[in-house]
C-alpha cells in the first residue's frame, strides 16, 4: 500500500460530510456541517446556496489541513435533482437551492398538457413529476426576476448543485451523466442534453453545464482555505455513490439508503432498462463514455417523517429516541402511517399525496404511533423492491444511511420484503464516491474491484411467514391507495 488517501465530499440534503478514505475503503477521518432547509411557502423547499458552498469548503479544509497522508484525489457527490441559478461572471448565487422535494414546478408541468407530459416521459423515461430538475429550472426562468435579468445580460448559469460547486471551485461548469439522467432534460443513452426536452421545457442549452463522465480526470478543485488544489476524479448523484459504496456494482443485490428519504437502486447493465412498474431508468455511472444503468425508486419522506413526528408532534426529542419509543410497542395496533410529506414517489407517482396517520383510537399509544411510522417506511421500500423484482431477480437488500442505526427498522424491512437485509457501512455514500474517485485516480483498477472491498454485516432474516406477509401487502396497498386519494 502506498498510504494515499481519497477525499470524499458528500453534499446531502441536510448536511455536508467530508471524509478521508484509505485504499481499502476504510474511513480515516471525517467531519460534518449542517445545512438548514426552509419551507417559505407550502410545497416549497429551499436552502441557502452560499451556506452550502461554505459547508463544503469548510469541511474539506478541516480534513485537508489534518490529513495523515497524501490526498491523491477527490470525489464529489450531491443531492441529485436540486437546482439553482447563479451569475456566470462572478459565481454569485441568484436563487436559493430549490431542493428535490420542492413541488412548485407542478404548475409548469400542468401547463405542458397531457400531450406534453407524455412526450417528456417518452423521451426521458421519467414520469413528468416536480421531483425532477426540468420543472424547477423552467420555473426559475419564468418567475424569478434576478434570473431573468441575468439571462438578458448573458450572465446566467443554471444547474444542479454539483455543477455550481464545480464551477465555483475551479473544475469548470460541468456535471456527469448520472446527474443528467435525473433532470428530465436528457434521454437514456444520450451523450448530453436532449434537444426535444430542452425545447419542451424552454431551457436553452447554453445555460446548462456540459455533461461528461462520472469517473476520470475531471479537473481540479481549489479554495483559498485549502492547502492546495485537489484533483477531481469522480462526480455523481449521492444515491449512485451509495450504490457503489454498498458494493452493488452488478445485477443482483439492491441497495437502499435511508436518510431524509429512502432511495433504492439496482444495477441492470450496459443497456438502458425499460422497467415500467413506476421505476426510473437512470445512469449509475459513465466511464470512458460508456454508461452502466440502474433502476431507481424513492420514498421521499423517511427521516423527514420521523423528524416531523419529533419536532411537530413532540413524540420524542429526536429520531433516535423515537426508535427507542417504537421498540416499546410489540405492534402498532390498528395504527398505520403513510410517509408522504413530499408526495408519493415510486412506484405510485402521486405528488399530490399527503402524509397520513390512520387507525387511531383512544387506546392508541405514543409508542404505537412511532412504530407505525417505521412500519410505513419499510412497506414503502417494499413497494419499490417488488417493482424491481418484476424486472430482474433480486438478491439481498443492502442498507445504509443514518436511519439504519435503528435495529427495529432492519427487522421490519426484512419482514416487509421477505428476504435478508444486509447492513453495510452507514456512510456508504461518502465511501462510494471515494471509491469511484479511487478508480478515477488509478488507486483502484475498476468499479468491479469496489465490490470486493465493501464489508457486509450480519444479515437480518425475515421472521414473518409468506402468507402473513402477502396478507399485509394487500392491506398496505389498499391503505396507500385510499390515503393518496385524500390529497386530491
């Protein structure tokens, strides 16, 4: 071993994490910075772009200053579909970051009409949902005066958070194929942006970043607070980073990352999948111009639902204590919860849906409500795993993310999907982008090598028998359908 390290910058919805990782993909040092999310209007979700930039540069500066060995390169992952606008000349943010959960683009999508939405889905493979970047970009272009002024002056850039960070930190105005595949502005297998989709949403190509590889020589990142520049050798969506970090680099195992939401991905291979069943075809990573594809499905409210139960209903001080409370209940009684604070994602695609807690009686306890929330998350993940299984054989579910520290969730999840749940490193997102960066810098020879380095914990086996599981699946589907109708 040469003792060289890789810096991971994991830019997530509510925090930025920086980590130094060795050649065996073991964490050496890490630090975190919180980033505040706000809700200025119903359905709006934003955060301060300058705060995000400061969190990224500050976290990286701390680790680079104290690195116990040479840092060979850096990997940057980001929160996916979130977008912002900034001045091309100065890098000054013109808007907040419009977060992936934000629903304001619904009116833009409605204006497309049924035919326009069908065209968008046919070209991109994605449902025409406010979750994706295209509607958010179109909304900013149509409704933000600062954006309009900068556009008139020829001084406007619009993009996802990775392209903003890359631009501000010296690696150029660029993004990768995994990110482009999440925007509704690119088609599976295309090298860059899709002309039909750009025209449909009214987004000029010159405002957007160039689309390139996920892994390779992508430029250098630098900042005055850092000891020196660092080579950027991987850039991708956070969930694709977690896919690599979970060792799910070939068809078979499925990964689920439990954080603000839960995002479930499975590699399919070199050809764009045509999944149906409400799943999303997405690029896992692009290397040397060649794409590896995956299926993707998201539960938009998981940790967000648990946090809401703590802060707004006061069930517990924090999600960790909420988990302890949930473990006090042997079952949830008749209480059922639908975690849909930001609508229903895959495979339902009901953006108008709202969170529901039902089945309450005078005998319902705080612990039963808490347990029902964890059950609701597990059964929503089961919806997605079932849809993936309809497309290709599914192995174990590998789980990571902060919520996986709660043991009850793993047991509930194994019962809901009827297969083993394998815990991996909770910080698999940071580990994964570091692993991809190590491939890009030559510390690792290929993405396939990553799978052999990932440590998988003791699997949690399902305890619910098949008959009981199927009966509960039927009950849960009926509940989800009925609860979603309440948002109409």
